[in-house]
């Protein structure tokens, strides 16, 4: 009982009436803003979880778009090879990794020079050229070059 009296701020000699009065005062003076009903609390927690999930989704899609832009820019600038794409995407899995890749690519030289062949088509009527290796395979197959070209849809030489 001494603990209860101390919790109510009463002396150890307080009467039962004084204890009841203190409890009544405590009940009427409780701030409802401090004491939130459980249902309201649970609803707020659920809303917070939903908003947090939505925020994570938005951040993830923005991050994916940024990684894609960085990697595509590096490919267009010929700073990485197409075969390296997946490796660089994996390196960008964290914010620190993405920052490191951006820093690396900023100082990376161009890996491939311009060939000058982009968008060009071979001139009409030019027969497909066969290498010495191609001709050896044709010979081993027992075909003539004309038979090989006809079988493979290549123009006549």
C-alpha cells in the first residue's frame, strides 16, 4: 500500500478517502491527447506502414531510372562495353555503389572508337565476301562456291 500511496503523491498516513480523492483527480485530469485509444493508434500505424511502403516503391523506381540513365549514358559514350552492362548495374545496387560507378565513369576514357559504319548498309549488288576459312569449309563440304551461295541466300559472286 505504501507504493500506491507514493505513486499517488500521498503520505503513508493518508486515509482511504484521501486515496479515492486522489484517484478521482487523476482520472479527471488525464490528458486525452496523451492517451490515444488503441484503435486510433493501430489505424495510424497501418497508415504509416502504407505510406512507408509507397515511399520505398517511389524511391526504388527513381533509383532504377537513375541507374538505367547512368548505364545507358556510359554505353552511348562508349565508356563501358555492352557485355559489362549487367556487372555495372549490379555495382549500382547501393547508393554508395552508384556513387562509385558515377565517379568511375566520369573519369573513364572512351573504350571504342567510332567505326563510321553506324546506320550504313552495304551497297546494292555487292556480293557477300567469303573469307579463306569460308572457302576451306565449302571445299571440305564438297560444294562449289556457287552452290554454297545459293544454299545460304547469298548473291552470286
